[in-house]
């Protein structure tokens, strides 16, 4: 994979787009706090560049001391760990509106990598700028803390799934989760969204083999729960899928705050 500082990436970056903050990031953060005009302007000013990053590019290596945060504007990225044998485990999926906060420097280095799974547009925000946002804008600080806490609650839900749900139900649960998260930023309907991941990506997310992944996907198709064609995921019966997956979206904390 190619890191974003690689010279082969030269000329692929775009400058900040007229100081505009992507709506998906604002929609995501405003699930935690109602951001005012000053907050929005400060977020926009903190973005150093908008960067077009190819699929399979490393943003942060394990053990790095990152000095840049990344907000995903378009595309899918992930947190991952890689074993000595090269086998990858995806530990989190980053969707449009999600933010990588470079707080790993507090721990002495990142204990996981961050990479794009598809071509992505990312907004780069330097660590000092992020820290100023937190100090000077309490609502932004609240929203960023919420984002980290929901990331942790999602990780706990995935761990629970590993111990309590067979692979088919875990895949159904992931389908429900992605629908809820994408709908929250305007990128999914109740029954349909674009899922640009490969079967390998999904297998590495669920912790199963590629053969097993193909089998559980076929089982969901055969039971009439989903249609997956040309990277478009269609949920045939959302209520039935949620029951099958034992899906409760409470862990995503997507209910906006009271006015």
C-alpha cells in the first residue's frame, strides 16, 4: 500500500474547498452537539488540505506518532491490525463523516493502522489545530469526545458479536449498522445503500475466511433478506433483518441532542 506522503501521490491532492466544511462531518458531529456558526467556521479553518487518496493507501502505520487527523469525506477506510503472517483484522470501519483523531501520540504511538479501503476524499487536520478546537470550542470538544466514545461502544458491540452471534448473524448485524450510520449522514435510505467493500474486506471485518464470507452472504440472499448487486446493498425487509441480526442501534448513539 502507498502512504499519503509517498511522492507518487504528488499532484493528487486538492486544496481546501473555499473554506467549506463537508456536510457529512457536520451531520456526524451534530449528533452530539448543536454547532453554531463560530464552531462551523473554526472547523473549516482547521482543515489544512482536502486530499484524494487511492484505495489501499496507508494513512497511519502501526507504531506511528501521527500529527495529523483525518475526516473521511467520501469513501470507506478502516482501523486494522496485521499479524506477522500478513493476515489482517479490521477493527473499525470509517465511513463518510468519521474522524481519525491522532491521540495515539499520548500513548507513545499508534497501536493500529489506518488505511483506505476505497478511493477516499479526506480532510486533513493537524494535531495542534485539533487541540485548539477542543480548547476554544466546548461544543466541538463535546462532539469529538462523543465520536471517540461511540467508536469505543461500537468496538464493544463487535466483541459481543464475536462471542454471541454466528457469522451469518454478524454479517446481518454489520449490514444493519452500516445502514444506520450511513443514513445518519444522508447516504442511505431505510432499504438501500452503496457498499463498495470487497468480500475480502468484509471477511477481515467479520474475522472469517473468504470462503466462509461467500457462504454466509449467499445464505442471506437465499433467505430473501438482502440483494447485493453492483456494490448496491438492498435490504428486502428491514424489520426482519434487524430481528434476525439481533440489532439494537442504541450503541451507535445516533439520537440528536435535545434543542
